[in-house]
């Protein structure tokens, strides 16, 4: 997995300000909950941009970090914010591949994970041993545990696994209870068994 480039990425945030809304922040200078606009966010962007806090100055989403991701991956256009997961925070088996990735699905929008390019990108990362997480803000799941490397070439299975994981996570986030989650657990289990048969 590519590490953050030494020079500033050429992509600019443009009209996207979702990192100022979707992410939780807990630093001495700034505290905010997830899915809550920062108090400094205005209609024109950050109201204190020139003197913004270190955590904001240092943050880059995956769309800005990874040059292979086109404009369609910008969070406000795709409905997905990719976050880099530090190597030290990964299960040991995935650390040799470098940093992991977390796909944050925003606004409970399952259509975001079914759009062209998502399954392909996830499959490519999993095939290279990169830890890939999926979350709908809480909780999160490690896609690699459901998608064997041998199955990454079967994009229909990859798409179904991602979709069922997304639905399961959104149901869990809504706290609808175990009964509501059972159909998603079942479908996910079926897809996992199918994937396991691919050699």
C-alpha cells in the first residue's frame, strides 16, 4: 500500500468538507462527535483555515493520499471516505503490507459501495494483503476475514460481500437488534462459503 507522499498531493478538497462533519475529533484544541459539523465550519468552508488546528492541518483522506483514485472518489461525490489505518493498529498478519484502509460509508448510503470501481479497488487491496475495513461510523468489519485472496478475482462475489457487510453494519449502527441483523448475517455467511470454494 502506498504511503503518504513526501510532497503535498496535487488534489485539492474543492467543495468537499465532509471530514469537518463525519469524523469524531478529541484533541485539547477541538472536540466534536462524529456526524456533527465542526463549530468552525461555514458555508464557505473552514472559518479559521489559516490558523486551523494541527489535527486538521495534518489530515488527508484516502482520496487525496492515493493518486490512483480519480475525482469520482472524492468523498462528497462518492459517499465514501477512505481513511488510512496505522500499521501498528492492524492485526499482525496484515502489517507487512503497510498501512490499512478504512472505507467509511456516509449517510447510510449502500449505493455508494455498489458503484463501479469500488469492488475492483477493494479486491485489489485485499489481493495484496492490505487490511481493508468497512464501517458505517460504528462498528467496523475487516473485509479480508470474509473475502479470501483467491476469491478477489470474482467481482460479483466481492460486490455481494461488500454489500451484505454494509447492510449488516448499517443495521448494527441503527441498533435494531440481533433479530434484524440475522438475515444479513445469513447472506454474508453464504457468500463467505461461496468465496471459500474458489481456488
